[in-house]
C-alpha cells in the first residue's frame, strides 16, 4: 500500500489506538528522542517507557527533549543495543508492553556510519515479540536507502516470513524509500 502521509505519523497514529495512560512502551532505537517523547506522552505519568540506544549522544539528546517536555520521569534511558532488551527490562514486562517502536537506519544528524544491522535487529525483534502484549502493536520503520539498509530490509523480510505475526506494510512507493511494518500477534496468547 502506498502512502503520502509521513510514515512516522502513520506509526504514531496506529500506536495511539492501542496505547493508554498507565501502559508500558518501548523505543528500541531512541535516536533523537522523538518517538520516545511521543510514547511518554501517550503513557503519561502513570505509565513507563524504556528507550534503548548504543550512542551516548543519542541518549543525551533524548533526555534533553524529555526534560524540556516534562516527561523525563516516566522514561528509563538505556545505553545498550536493542538486542539486549530482555536483559534490561523487568521480568514483569514479558507479554505486557503495549507499544514497541523500531526506527532503523542511522540517527539523523549523527554519524551515518553507525547503523542498525541485521545481527542485532533480528534478535531484538524476536525479543520484542516476547515483550509485546497480546493486544499490543510493534511498529517497525525500515530505511532502505543508506549503505546496509537494503540488506537489513531483506533480512527483516525473511524474519517476518516465519514470525507468525499479523503484518500490515506501508511504504511510499519508491524502491529505496522507507517501509513501515505494523505488527501484531496473530492470535491471543
């Protein structure tokens, strides 16, 4: 399906439908903190968000954005690869995270050589499926136009083939344009 609306906005619109105040959410790739802030605003002061990034600069930018919006207290910033999320999240989060966002590629304004890679993204997606609530949503925005992006996209397509998830794919109809996948559990647990 082709779309002219921002894929980030479409991801946010889909998440709004399943994320309520008091829920738990996860930003697997904090980057510049825009998705982290969006999630924090959705869960409110009674909810919680965990945000991962390997880059300390990304977490600094994210923390500044959260503090500026008065949302820093509801977010745990974790400097680690997203494939280690199960090591950092409390056991009580298994099957309880209502929204998980991945925004793959590189951090806008950051070092373009530091990119997400299939070696960490695929285990992170598998872990995210264990964390996802039966009625939750996993948003996966894949950028394909940078070096390494198409390889990661192809690896994700192969992973999705066996993931057993309900999948909706949205892109803007250009071969190297980003693709948004909205993933849900196919059947209740």
